[in-house]
């Protein structure tokens, strides 16, 4: 089993882990707070108050419909994280079993499963979103599925590679000799051991998902108005860039902050959970 | 490279293209219901609908329609656009002269930035330069390309008025056309360059610790010479892998960035077609983009085998 010695102080001495987890915790906290309530209704328009600069009533000002930018950004965090988390869950739910299956079975099925996963990898979320749009219509579900489908081959490949390297390890051989079935071995012995790798990959896919969701909503394939989302806010802000660059800065910085936090967290986790990789990365 | 290996790979490419065409056809033609009704809207007159159905061949079976579409693709006949009333192949051709140069310029920019920067960081491992480069790439990966594009427009087009904020004058305009592609290409190249710099750095660090580099040092080469003569070339293999994998992101990025800058490329064509409910165009352009990605991945596969003979034995 994994033999990493863990202590909380060691965790937080790692700079990128400490910084990344703090940033990510911030975003998750804001997203949770926004589920309970935002300072103002993020969809409430107030034309009399449109295009206001930052003030006491509107900390980050208002947009062209007089909506409160802070509230929209907060609600955007919820949407962005929800879509991205769901897409990662989708990727894990289908990718991990596929990768495990291929690694345990071997032979022609193994080859076929991995070829299929390579093939899916050729479909960027954007193209999938365009294709699914005719069936589901544009919206958060469309974005989640498109990003989720792209996550499947990613998790399949990581699982496959890691599970394959476990096949010759003593504890797997021992389990096989003791008469355990392949499924039991996969669940009892392989999965717990490749979990660190999957966690790291999940963090990376989360951050990619945030970027993809923003792009999809920006071009109109993702979250639809009036539901607030960072991508939509950027789309709205584009024509107003000369007048109010603030409207483009707020959602953009939200995305950068979130993605940066998740990436730092992923890097830190990789160093901490997999010492082998750390040595290799120098 | 053995012919058998090449033939197997070629067969794989054909199968992948075939599978892609089936998936695209099923998702965009069979499942959404009546394409003619989608295109004309529910308020269309029955006779107009019937006419469009006949024109699109919707009265025939799905098999026949697929065979006609796929057969047409093979002959370069992508169907006819409903809104522009011209062959889709013609539209695609017109748009490719924008999309292709854009993708190529940003690819070149990516390599010009990433390879030296990654090598520089690796050569000065753990120095301030290295730390700074790693920090910058960390930021570069986190910035969405379309937001970066907007920030570039804000600076270079709105504030300083050095470059156009969007639109494309056509290649007849010469230098002005090239100017119009500068900001979009930079916006596309940034995240790609950030990722590739990181890959280049870690790959070079790995090769620098290999025995042959130590041998080279032992026979009197300086660290820099060993890096240039021995490590650099070998470090390029993982870079090539990632470059191939990143290609689908580059294509997706082009689609988004063209919309930020209103460039008349394939990406803009897709979205205009989506808004105009011109399904024939959407379907064929999606197929073109996917075929492009699959083919590039195939070429990268072959390129590996040329660079690294050890990989030829596999699959």
C-alpha cells in the first residue's frame, strides 16, 4: 500500500500546495456563499443604476443593465465550479473503469479500449458542444457533457498507465495467487494505489474545465442568460471595453485566480503524493 | 520504418475518420429531429418545409443520406449552404486562407517562445531566472486565451491604437492583413507557449541527468555544449508529443479567437452557420476540423517513429 508519511505541517510547508489550497478554498467558499445568497440579486436589472463605478452600494460597480457586478461574479463562481466538478465526475465515472478494464484484461480488448479513448481525445470540448447543441440546446448541461466527454479519455489514460505499472507489483501478484478475481484486485489493490494520481489529474481537469466552461459560455454554447457566468460577463463586456474595462477585468481575474489556484494545488499535490514524480521533475 | 507498421497506422487513420463521420452524422443529422424544421423554424409553411426536405434528401433513408454525405466528402463535395446558396467547399476554402495562416503563425510563435525559454530555464535550474520563468508560465496557463485577447485589444488597439481591434481586410490588402492577424496569433500562442515551456524545461532537465550527457561532460564539454549537442534534441520528443496533443486545443482556440476579433475564418463560419440554422455548413465544417486534428495526430505519430526508432515496435 502507499507508504507516504503525511503530516499536516509538511503539507503546508509546500509553497504551491499552501498557496493553491488557500486560493481554491477561497473560491469554493465564495461559490458556497453565493448559493445561500449574494449581496444583490445577480439577475436584477436596474437601468437607472447602469454602468456605475464602484460604490458603497455596488462594490465592483454595475453593468449596462444596472446589475451588481460583484453579485454576478459570485454567482458565476458557483456555476463555473458546478459545471467543472460535474464534468470531472463524468470523466472519472467512465474513464477510470475503462482504463482499469483495459489494464486488467490486456490483449485485443485493451488495445481497442485505448484506441477508442485516443479517438475521443481528438474531439475538443468546443466541437463536442457544437455537436450536442442540436440535441440538448445551449446551456450548462451542454457544457458539462462536452467537457465531461473530453475528460473520459484523460482519466482512462492515466488509470491505464498507472494500473498497468501495478500489474507486476508483489501485492498484486500475491492477491492473484490467493485466488482473488480481477475485479476484486482492481478495486481492492489497484484503485487505492493509483488514487493519488487520479486526485492530481482531477485537479488539473477541474482547472481546464473552468477555462473550457468560460470559453463555451463566452461564445454562447454554455450557460445562457440571464444565469450569470464569467464567460457571459466577458461576452457582455467586450463591446464596452473602451468605456468600462472594469467589466472585462472582474470576470477575467476571477477565472485566472481560480485556475491558478487549482493548478498550484495540483502541482503541490503531485509533489506531495508522488515523490517519484518530484524527483523526475527536478 | 516498416511498411507493415505504416500500413497499420494508415488503416487506423481511415477507421478514425470513418468513425468521426458516423458520430457527426448521427449527432447532427439523425438525433435532433427534423433538420428542415430546425433550419426553417416551427412557423415555416408546410410546402416550404417539404421542398427543403426534398432538397436535403430527408425523404430518403438515413443510410442513403449518410452514404451520400460521406461519399461527397471524399470527392470534396461538402454539400450546399442553405443561407449562402454556394457549395460548402467553396466557403471552407475562402475561410481557410484566414484560419490556416492564423494557426500556423501562432504555432510558430509558440515554438519561438517556448523552446528557448524552456531551455533557458532548464540550463539555469533553481536560479532566479528559472523561478521567474516557471512563475510566468504558471500564470500563462491560467489565463483564458479569449480574455487575454480582449486585454490585448484594450492595450494595443483601444489605448495605444497600434493595431486593429478586429476584422480582416483580406490578403489583397497585403501588410494590413498581416497586421490584423498579429493580436489574434499572440492571444492563441500564449497558453500554448506557457504549457510547452514547462514541458521543454522538465524534459530537458530529465535528459540532462542521462548518462550520455554525463559522458559528454566527462570528455570535456561544458554544460552549455552538452545541452546544445546532446540533450536538446532528445528533449524534443516529449515536446513533440504535447505539441500534437495540444493541436486540438489550438483548433478550438482558433474558433473562439476568431469570434473575439471578428475574423472571417472557419470558426466564425461555424457560429454564423449556427445562428442562421445552416446545419449543412455546421456539420461539414465540424467534420473538416475533426479530420484536421485526427490527421495531425497521425502525422505526429509518424514523426515520433522517425525521431525515436524505439517507438516503431509498438502498436
